[in-house]
């Protein structure tokens, strides 16, 4: 009886496999395409498709993995070579979300629900992507996101990203957990970077950190609001190596800590995690201490947006930490219309979360964002080829945005409006209500 069950299961699986191969054959046939595609052909033939035919996944066979940045056609091409170069523990930390990674996946899926509405026959000979963000002009609205310990991806680390960002006129957002000091990064970037702040648990330490950042020339600080309560990094725990010997050798080498160095936290005694409670009173303390532009990173609701403006915040950074904070299941691009409406042009709104294409950036700009951050693609480029990889990632993203603007009929970033998008009514409703 058991053998019969096994044989039956094997036969069923074989039939399913054969069926999938048949559908793939149909999908590739130009004849079937001329008849309206697989679904139409099956319907006309009286065949029950039973299950939808999924899009072919992007594969990375050994021969497909790029060996030089010049071979990359899109930013996804950097993911696998970075995976092969970066240590397993660091890679696990970078690719994971929280809980079941639903929010991480939602960030990418969100863009599939928004379509572009291009306009034709416009003079697109002089595309201008320049923007002014928080008092400085950049060559495009794309910026690199703050991600900690970038030397864990490649020895070039934050300096490699800074030099690539400088070459492309791009804003760089530096993490508190940087593996290179803000002074060195500013020098490599050629102008002050933005500084992302994890609030120390001791106020005096926060004061010293802000004073140092100000002395370095930085004029923009963004307070991260979404991880002080901790997070459930389940995938990270599952993927990290069971044998941590390699990690100990990296972080606790004979000459002291290597990739675990956090120079911005050096000489700050008794730092033990982030501030608790991290509340609006603490925001007010920072607002009083910090004289430059002050952003809140991790805002996801119109209510918090309005409160931020009431507390004198200069900008809203819509972010779910790349799906690494709270398992909301909602993409940042889906959240964005609510924040744009609540901000009501009183402060600029920037956004990150799942941006991989120039068309993704275009969609966020059309909704109303002033700047768009890329995190993991930057790390892919860095992990794969160091500074050269980051340079190519920025080149691709800027080129794709320029192409999206050109083919949609928008000459400047300011020309990119909501009229160039179609999206679900529930997503557009907040913007429509604003008028």
C-alpha cells in the first residue's frame, strides 16, 4: 500500500512537472502569442489551466554571474556576486527582514500596483534631474541609504560609497554604526553627508555625538524612530552560520575588533543600546540641541507626520527599515500618499524601501517624494566590486530614471506629477482628497 501511495505521488508530481514544461513551451511559442497568449489559447481549446502560469524567475546560473561591473544590465546583477563575496553572517543580516519577511517582500510588490502613464511628442532633448534637498543641490533625487558597518561588505566600505556618490553628485546618508568616521566620509564625499542618528541611551552621549557631527560640517540629521523597541530578525537567525568561528575571527581579531568598530561611538562611555523611552520629549531635546535640518526616519502614518511638523521637524523620511523593523505587510510606496497628504507641502518627504529601478523612483516622485533612497542595491554593488560596483549601481539607477523621465514626457523632476500614474483607488484617495 505504501509503495502504491509513493508511486501515485510520484506519478502526480511527474504529471505536474510535465504540465509545467508544456505551459513553458506554449509561453515561448510565437504562434501562441499571436493568438493572445497561453490563457487565451487554453480557454479557446477548452483546457482548464487550473493554476496561473507564473512569470519565469530570474536565474543566476554560474555563467550568468557578472565578473566585472561593466557587465551589469541592472542592479539585480550585483546581488549574486556580492552574495559570493560577503561572509555568510553579514549576508544573512543584510538580506533579512523581520518575522516572515512579508514587509520586505511587500516593498517590491508595491511597485507592481502602480502603472506609468507616458505622454508623447514632447521635446526631451534636455532632461534635468537636479534637485535641491535640505539646502544642497544634487544631480538626481536618488541618495544612498544609511546602512551600518559597510566594511563588512567590502574593505572600501563607506569611503567607497562616498567616492562613488561624489562622482555622481549623489547625497550620502551615513549611519551612526558606520565603520568609518564622519570626518573621513565627508572628506571622501567632498561635501557634508547626511547623518542618521540612533539615539544613545544617555542624553549626554547624544549631545557629544551631535556636537561632533556639527563640527564635521554636517547640516542634516535624521533620527531613526523604528527600532528602539527591538525587532524579530527571524530570517537572520536562520541564515547565519551555525559555526560562529569565522565571525569571531572577524570581529575579535588579534589586533582588536575589525568590522565591529564603531568610530562614532568611541569615547562615549556607558553606551548600551538605544534610548528608552524614545518619545516626543526626546525629539524636542534633539530639536533644541541640533541647529541644522532635522528629519525623522521611520514615519509611516499621517498622524505621526502631523505631530512631527508640530514638533518643528524639517523633513519626513518614510521608511520601514527595508522591511527590518515592524512586520506591517505594507510597502513604503503604498504608505507614501498618506504621508504626502499629511505633510501638505509644509516639509519635504523622502522615502526608501525596495527601490531597484528608475521607474520605481519615478513613481515615488510622481506621488510627491522629493528624494528616494537605495539601500540594498548599494550594498550589492559594494559587496560585489567595492567602489566600482557602487559607481555602476548609481550610474544604472540615474540612467534608468533619466530614461523613465524621457519616455514619460517629463523634462525636470518638478514636472513629474501624479497624472503620470495609475494606481488603486484606495492608494490615490488621500492625494485626490487633497486636491
